[in-house]
C-alpha cells in the first residue's frame, strides 16, 4: 500500500497538467474518487463485536459505509467456524441460528442506528465476527494508507484527470476568455468523463473474466 502523499506524487508525475493544482484540491479529488471506486469495487472489512448477556441487538459499524453484510461468524472463537443464517425481519425467530438486519439491506447504506439482531441467546465474553463489504478507507492525513489495490490506481488517476478538466471548464465559465476555449474545455471534460466510465467498465470485465471477486480484502480488527 502507498500513502496519500505518495499517491499525490504519483498522480503529478502521471498527469503533467495536474502539477498546478494544490494538495488540497488533489486530496479532495482522491477522496471522491475512492468513494466512487468503492461503489464498484467495495472493500471487505472484518470487525469483531463484543456481546453481552441479555442484549440481542447491536449497532453495526458506521465508520465505513456498508453496502452488504456478508457473514456473521458466531461465536467467533469456534473452530471450525460456524455462521449464522441471514433472514428477513419477518422470518426472524429468537432461538434459531439466524440474524437479521435493522435499517439496512444489500442495496442501502446503513444509518448510524443500523443494527444487527441475533437469533441465538448471546453471552458476556463471547464475540461475533462481522464480515461486510463497504467503502474503502478515505485518506485524510498525508500518512494515511490507500486501500485501493495498486493495479486499480489508474482508475483513481483517470477520475482525477476528469475532475481537473471539469474544474478548468467551470473556472472558464466564471472568467470567460472566449467562446471557442470554453467549448474546447467542455469537450475535454466530457471526453475525460467518458474515459473514466469506460475504464471502470473494463476493470469490471477484467475482474469477471479472471473469475476474481470484485471485492478486495484487507483484515481490520476493531471492537464495537
């Protein structure tokens, strides 16, 4: 993995027109690019949840927006691992080896109050391992790591090329130099946008053809 600083340097070396943009602008575009990338290639997070006797419902992690809960291993310490079966709220019955989600489904991002409800009676000292697909880590500090795989960093670069061209178009609208230049910038921005969407489609096709998961994995231990 590379850091935010290293990615900015890499982008400046790749896109010569980017050199004029300040770090703040590049960082914002990188953050936006990662959010968009995550909607196509989500990240697998693993979080360990501490359980308490008498409490069957727990808040889901909300530091990384969730697109899908993939599995619940309960208890986390059991070997071989045992997993709860996901059911709808209507199908849920206490005492069964199931779980249900409140405030989230596989197509929505949970709110801060999104919860998981356990079917089996849980006990203090036990933990459950939640595996979910969600947004990649959004870098804020220069030393923050970029969780987008290096073989997909070209998608981040392509996104930023598009946004830089778009910004140039907006700047020209505010201080027009001439109609011909504005039209040229508009066409450039549209071309860069199409190039980004094409690159995303090609990346998805490549992943599919190689029979690989579109979800990249990185183990992250976190207690809630």
